[in-house]
């Protein structure tokens, strides 16, 4: 499991770098589009579509990072009242439900992506294959599902990594 911990830490770094690059790309494209429209009366026809589809990818990849960091919304009002054993059971149940959801999203997202791929549908402004946009669903589901499995393994005493709590890392 220690090897998985090493891979997991590297994967989250790649995810974070990818999200950062996507944000930078969106910012650059929108900035250039505004300048072109304002000064040259000619905007980029594909800027909005590029930004929209990039945000879709950022959302699905970012959801995995949120699971790793433990910063998804959590209802923990009962944690103090349930006791340690019952609280742990609720957390395990929540992770199992999340893994099931990610698995369903992976299977259904893959089916949809393959159907769109067979249709050879293209985006209007960019002209890129539409399946590339839909592929964000199974990719994000796979990444999130792996993170939930990690968290579940950590609860059962395996050597899965624990993400630092918000504010504990020096680079946050």
C-alpha cells in the first residue's frame, strides 16, 4: 500500500497542475477574446465553447481533488452525538454509497461517451469530437472512485494516505 500512497500523491499533483493549466487557459482565451472584441470588433468564435467545456473537465477532475483533500460538503452534526463506533459506521456507509455512485457514473458515462463517439458528433465552434467533452464523466468518476476507495482503506487500517486537513499543508 505504500507504493499506492506514492502514486496517489503524484496523481493528485498532476490533477492539481491540470486544473491550474485549464484555469490559466480559460483566463487567457477570455482575455484575448475581450481585447479582440473591444479593440478590433472581432472576437474569437470558439472562446465561449472552449471555456464551457474546459470548466466541465475542471469540475470532474476537481471533484477528485476535493475527495482527496476531504473538502467536500459533509454533514457532521451527528458525529459528536453518535459516538465513535456509530460515527465510523456512518462514514463507512457514506464511502460505500459514494463508491457505488462513482461506479454507476463510470459505467453510464462510458456508455454515453462511446455512443457519442460512434455518432461522430463534433462541437459547433471548435469542431472537436464531442466525445472528448463527455469523456470527463467517466474519467472524473474513476478518479473520484479511487479516492473513495483510498479513504475506505484508510478507515480499515490499511496504509492508504490520509489527506491533510484544510490549512495543514504549507502550500495552501
